[in-house]
C-alpha cells in the first residue's frame, strides 16, 4: 500500500487547532482504473496540502484509493472531483465497514 499524508488514530478523527477551529475527518474509498503515475502522485501531494486532505492511501492489489478528508470543508463528491482533476481514474465509491 502507498500512503500519502499523516496517519491518525481512530476514525473519524477530530483535530483542534489553537482551541478555535474544529475539524472532523472522515474516510471515503473509491475504486480506480488506471494505476497512477508519478505526475498523479505529485498532484495528490499538492492537493493534500491545500484542500484539507489528510491521508491518501492507494491499494494497488484491490485497486482502491482511501482518502481521509476534512468534512467541514468538503463532501465525498468534491473529493472524487479533486482526485479526477489530479489524474486519478476514480470509479464508484466503496462502502467502508
């Protein structure tokens, strides 16, 4: 598996910043088609820094990408759109157990 970002404890993960801002992190998982290359990985890393994406985890064997994101800033559809804009061949969401 490939991890991009920081690994947190339990999910959903709540982060407090200077006691003023509260963020709730949620996970979403998608199937994907084409295996991402170096350019796509760079785009993913940039996306994480700007848009509240905490972790992006690819599982090549299962062809899934799992994203932990700030639910106070975006929704699942926005995450899928950003992955597509980064060049990831995102398909349908996968239900998380």
